[in-house]
């Protein structure tokens, strides 16, 4: 005799067997959040200004490009620059062959001032892999460039990160 509960179990079993291949495809295709790996990172490590570039492989052909700077000018000077009208920073990534070649802009995502770090800024963007492939089938050399309009002296300052050499 087929009862209601045994019928439900049978249907669930059939449904489970039918859904197993779909679940397997989803699990194989999905990447956990920890799958992102830092492809490369380089910092100047200088005392007066530390400038970094980090390129992280997000999977599926996408990379996160991150620039950062700590410009140790003191809290008061840093706050003066932040309080001035306009955006003090801009960031970009360049190819570094015979002459620097502009690859992409990296937008500012945060600016801050502290006693320890002075004036700090972060820049982040996500791009397809081929935007970083500046040599087409050869090793790529890329670096970040951060520009700061120092409103205290009306001077444009430029800071370059070290190069990252990698195949993208």
C-alpha cells in the first residue's frame, strides 16, 4: 500500500536525482569568496610616502586593481588638502614599456587624514584581464600613478608605484 508519506519520499527521491546534476554544475562553476588571489603587489616602502599597487585575480577573467598612498605630511596639512574644494587625487594604471602607456583610470574610493599616516587615499576598480595585457602574448609591466593637487602650495605632485611584471 502506498501511503502519502511514502509517495512524498519517492517524489523527493526522484526530484533529488534529477536535481543532482544541476547542483553539481552550480558547485563546479561557482567560486568561493576566498578564490580571489592577489596576483601581484608592489609598494615603495618609503618613509615620506608609501605608494602601492595591488592586482587581485577575481576569477572569470576579471581583476581588481587597487592603488594606495600614505603621504606623511602631518595631520594639519593633510586636513587642509582634504578641506580644499575639489578632488585632490587622481589615479591611473600605465604600461611600462619603452615609454609609459596609459591603460586605465582607477577611481578614488576613500581619502583620509591621520596623525600616523598623514594624507591617505585608496583607489579601486575592476577590469577584464585584457585591459591589463599591455604586451599581447608577452610579459606585462604595469605601474600605478597617483596625482595629488597640493592646494597648500598650488602644486601638482606625482607618485609612481613600483612595477608589477606578470602575464595577464
